[in-house]
C-alpha cells in the first residue's frame, strides 16, 4: 500500500459524540467570495494521511500556503502509529489533523495549498482556489 493524502476545506469542523467529525460547508476546490479583499471569519482544513502499518510514518510535516506565503506549519513525529488494539490487522494506519484559520484575510484571488511530506516523500493534496464571484446579472 502506498501512502496517500486527502484533505477537506470547510467552514467548520465539529467533534461529535463517538469520536465522529462533522464537516460543515465543505468546498470542492473553489471558494468564491462576494468581493475582494475579503475576510473569512473561519476556514477549516482537515488532513488525512493513510499508510501501511508495516511501514509506519516516522516524521510528517504540513505547510499551508496562501499564495506564496506560509500561513501554518506543523510537524508530526508520532511515538506509536499503528499500535492500537482497536484496529483490524489489515486496516491501514491513519493520521488525521485539523487546522483552523480564524479570521483569514484574502486580498486578491489566490490558491491555498498544502505541502505535505511523510518521511521525506511528498504527498499530493487538493488545493483551494479563492476567487471573486461574478457580478449578478439582471
């Protein structure tokens, strides 16, 4: 199994009973604002990385870029990936983390992207294009 990455951009992430997550206002890969510049009260990002338990991740870094500017950076060095009695043996390992930007100022059309590496291996993520919505037609 190869390592893979999936991410979700949304308006809110809620932790529910039973260790469930609720994603509110999920964006595909485009967020349109009424006008620019704009301030988003909150933008959330959830990142999921899967891996083979026989080849656990020893170091993972996540950089979040707004255009060319780094707006968040985190490193994960897990002590024990894949060492849980609650996982089935054939189930892949999963690292999941959330980042919240509140508020987020957008001055011009841009892309929010992630640069994620796991043990030096780059993983492809889904970017978010932020653009101004077209003017309404009458």
